[in-house]
């Protein structure tokens, strides 16, 4: 397995978070959740959810590549589309709202900021069982 990640250094990310990320995260989370509640806005809402860590802390998107015995490079295998769609319709749409609200509450405390960053990194999985 190979992880590929690039982006701004830690100092720039901390400054971004302190000046912009903490309040922008709340606004973008709310917007993404509202978009997820509409059929037309669903693709944009899911796109935003998968980029929340980048919006809040400028963390770059991780790329995970798997190389098999034949040298073929593949991404992480996903669950079936039907299973993910059923999950979203029954559980994911409302659980993602609760999850993002809890993540933001953790973000506002000093001691729970690491848990908040972890939670924001998992919003896509909570919403649609997306594996990253």
C-alpha cells in the first residue's frame, strides 16, 4: 500500500484553522447537509463532505494505492452501490448531520480538537459508507 499526500506545511495549516477553518467548517458542514437533503444538491453535498478536512485544516486529500502481485494499481474497494444507497436513505443522511454537529462541538473545545479532526475525516464514511 502506498499513501500519497501533499499540501501546505503545518504552520500554514494551523494559521488557516485559527483564522478561517473553525468558523468556515460550521458553515460548510451545514451547507453540505442541506444539499444532501435534496436530490439536486446531493452530488455537490457529498463532494463538499469529502473535502471537509481540507476546508477546515487545509489537509490534502490522501491517495491510497494498492499494488497486487501482477503490478496492477487499484484504489480501495468500495461496498456495493445499492448497499451504500440504502444506507444513505435510511441512516446516512440524518446520522451525518448529527456526526458533523458533534464534530463541531468537539472542535470548539481545546481538548477534543483531535477527535473533531478524526470525526471530520470520517464524515464520508458515516454518510455513504465511503472507504478512503
